[in-house]
């Protein structure tokens, strides 16, 4: 009953679509997205609480901006204070690096339900692979939060306003989710665009090690950061565990469909030039076709074509990734496998994408192509371990990506 009420409440909220990504800067660098998780509904409520979150930048830059999202919450959000600092370790900030974040010149901001707020630029520099700490003080009762449930990183919370603390001593509680914090963009002197890795739990990093940044987009970010100028790109992870291409998931934290969120979560990122589209196994495993019907391969193909058309209309290059094997997982049936094979054949041969990454062939068991390679299997036969995540990143031909 509670879930139904939450869905009804969200239905009444005018969720706004983000504007198109801003054009490249013409000053000392290019404005690119360095970190940007996809947000969903269903997060916990807070009151008189500081939330300190770790942001792992994929690219070097300065004049940073952060995005706060109240996109999936039914009530306005009051944020009294925001600070950003370089991380020393854990929830501890590097002394002397803390900066107050403002929004339209003000240190506090109220974000309407269904909306987002982008900060003023903050005079702080970050290196590729460096962590920032972003601290929000929420003075009132927030109601259901906009969040990203599976951060695979540590978030620190404390009663009262501790945003300006360098020490982590006041932060007695930890979680592994992000709340309201939806983006970091930077002015980069070397990166010329942003790659959005768009997908489900495999992209989100399920079963990757917490706090080690071993999701496949993290590894891809390292590869691109090592490229010579100007072939560097920011990489952001737009994966959501359980997410589907065609239909919303009943669990709020698994997000609305790719068809609904793609324009915002992928095409709305600063400096976006490339999207890697790797999603569909949850549609197949749940036999989740449109309007409650059984799924067909053509249903997924039609969904992919719609997303490709959106990307091309925005001038963004879209790379398709084949769906990986899952034999031994509860999703696997002969009928589901037949759909996966037909979809993968289309991804490889249709020419609809601007390029193809064959994760299926890179990750399959040589002795049984319907199953994950045991060396890459986290144990559930669908999600890769850390070695598998690295192998996925290495399957990406960097020449496919627009710089």
C-alpha cells in the first residue's frame, strides 16, 4: 500500500526535463561532466542532518559546479549550507581546501519538487581520480529523498550542521547511497567531451568492491585519462540497478525506464559527445514487454531505435553494447536466451549504432558462450567481478569515441 501511495504522489509531481547540455566553453578549457550518477525516487527522509558524500572525478579540471537534484521528490527541498573540499581520507577533508558552494550568489537554496539546481562555479581544482567531499546541511524534514541507492562508496551523516568540519569525528553514521547530489562538472584544460555509460546494475557496479572505483566505467575513465591531449574525455556512470529499457520498475529505487530518463540522464550532461548504451537484460529476464505484454526481441530493438534517434537529434554519438550471457542466473531460460541472441545479432549487424562494443564475446565462457567466463563471474552468473569489470573496459575500442 505504501508503495502505491508513493507512486501516486510521484505521479502528481511535474518532473522537469533537464535542458540540453551547455555548449563547450571557449576560454581556457571545455566544460565537461566529471561525475554524475542517475537519480531515482524512494530515498529516506532527513531532518536537521548533514550528509557528506564522496565524489570521484573522472577527469582533471577547475571552476567546478555541482548539481543538486530534487527531481523525484514530492516536496520542495531546503538546503541551508553546502561545502566542497578535497578528501584527505574517509570522511575527513584536507585542511584548508573547504569552499562554500553558492547558488545564484546565495549560500542556501530551495529546490522545487521535480527540479534541480546547478551551483555557481567554485574556485577549486581536482585531478583525474581525485576525490572530493560534498557536504549538504538539510535543516528541515525533507520527506522522501531523491537518491542513488547503490553508490558502492561510503557516505557520512551527522546531526546538525557539520558542513564546514574538516574532521569526520561528528559523522557517526555511514551509508552506501548518494542523496540529492547528482553531478560534478569541471572546466577541463584537456578533456574535449563527456562519455556517458548508460545502463543497469552491471554498469552501476553491482558486486564491485566498495570504495575502490572498479566499475567498468571507472576503468574506462582511467584509460581515457591516460590518453594524450586532446583524446581525453570525462566519463560518467548513468547505471541504475534493475533498470529497464522499455518499462518502469515497480521498485522506486530502480528508476523509470530508459525511454523516460535517457534525455535527462544521458543527453543532458555537460559536454556530452558519446553515449555507450548497454541495457536490456532486465527487460529480458523479467519478460517485461510494453503494456504488460510478453517481451519480444523487436520490442527491445524498437526501444533502442528510439534512444538512438534521441541521441542523433542532439548531435551525440551512440555506441551500442551487446548483452552479456547469464546462464546459471535466475534470468536464464531458453526463450530468454533466444531473445538475447536475436537482440545481439541486431546490435552487431544493423548499422543503427555509430559503433559497437561486443561485451558478449569479450565476457563469455569459451566452453559455453551462454555463460559468463568463470574468471569474470562474481558468483551470481550475471554480474562481473572486479577483474571482469576491467575486462569490459578493455573491450572498448577508444577509437569509437568522439573527442
